[in-house]
């Protein structure tokens, strides 16, 4: 399942052996929101997948006919874990946490597969972080750990782009983790039946310009998916379409000597075994023009158009 744009119109797509099927065109009642689809109940994804397999060829899109949106463009909650791999906690000079370290992402920070990660005008310390992301499939509060995986709609990839100097200004990381255009999410949702239980045992990597900079396994996470869902649901009701990013392994740019921050012209590729790859070029930002409808910074390549 993917959130896509077809002739700049939002739609939902399902990947099949024949290609991406435009499910919104096939049945307009499907809508274009993955979050709204999940709210229909746990059978909604399976029903769409079955229909996509039987769709007429006229609904199959060529790669040139669509582009991706962030998988969940406007989640009600986007919760991120910090320091969830022992080696990363060590390289960041933190003690191994005894409980999940949680911060939030806002929707304006998210971007799609293929869109440019933006180096802001106020900092040159944009860093990469390859992560597994969990998409919640149904509402739940006080979810028992032994049943927590029943609340997972599927998994995807995330790059927790971080502006390190802003992140480290205070003990609270929120600002440095929420610059516009720094959080690629997607490209597609992979359902739990296609993966090992809890998405454990999968190789997770980050390449920048083809250079392998992060290389670990999801079994190395300190807190696994079930534990995190149970822990978070003690505090808040999880809703369909909520996203939980499970933290990054060691090898981030800030911990290297010298630091390896992202620069315009770089290309980031997050890959997780059996989930595919999330690829984004890196571009410098320029301030939006006076009077423009977009008030935030945008990639220089877009601003020049």
C-alpha cells in the first residue's frame, strides 16, 4: 500500500506484480487517505490487496505516471524513539536507557520517497538516521505486550533527519527533529504477514552517495515493537495511522571524526531487508519569496522554478 500522487491528485495505490494499481481511480469510495482507510477496520487493507490483484490493466500505473507522498501524510501522532540501539546510545554519549526515550515529529517535517531532504539556511548540520517505522492499525489503550503486535497495520522506512546543533541546544530534542523537509517516510506499507514477527532479524542500512554508513539488525533494538506499543499505550490511546519510529543504529554523521553531515548533491538511501528502500536526494534551502503562498523554506531547485 502506498500514498501517491497521480497528475498531482492524491490517491492510494497497491503494489502488484504488474505494477502500482490506482485504487482510488478503481473505486473512488476508497478515498486517498491511508489513515482514513485504516479507520475502517483491520480487514480494509486485505480487501484492497485482493481487489488490486484483479484490477483491469487500465488501472495499473507506469512509474512515470505517479510519484509518492509521505506514507501517512498527517498522522494524529508521530512518535519517535531515541537511543534504541546500544551502540548508538554509546556513540551519542548517553547511558543505555531503562525505558523508551520518546519524542514527537510534526506532519510538516515529513516528506516522500524521492523528494529532497532540505539543508536549512540556518545550519549546516543535517544528519541522517535510518529507522524502522511502525504504522498502527486500530485504536488501543493499555495494550498488553503479549498481544501488542495485533495493533500493527504494517511497517515502512523512515529517515529521521536531524539538525544536530538545534537538537543539542537544550535537553529537549523537538526543534532539531522537526525542521521542514527532514523526515522522509515510506515509500510503501508492508503488512506483518510478509515479515518476521515484530519485524525482528532484518538488516537495516543507510547509504549516502553509495557509501555504507549504518549497518545493523532490527534484533539489536533495546526495546522491541511489542514493548514499545504496550509502553506508549499506557499513556495515550493509539489510533489508526499513528506512526512509531523505532530509533536508529550507530554510524550517524555527528558521531564520526570528522562529522559527516549531509550536503546538497548527496543521496540518502535507507534500506531494510524485505521492506525495500527509501531514497532521497539532498538539496540546499532558500527562503521562500516574499508574498509566496509557502512560508517555509524549500529546496533551491524548487524555488528557482
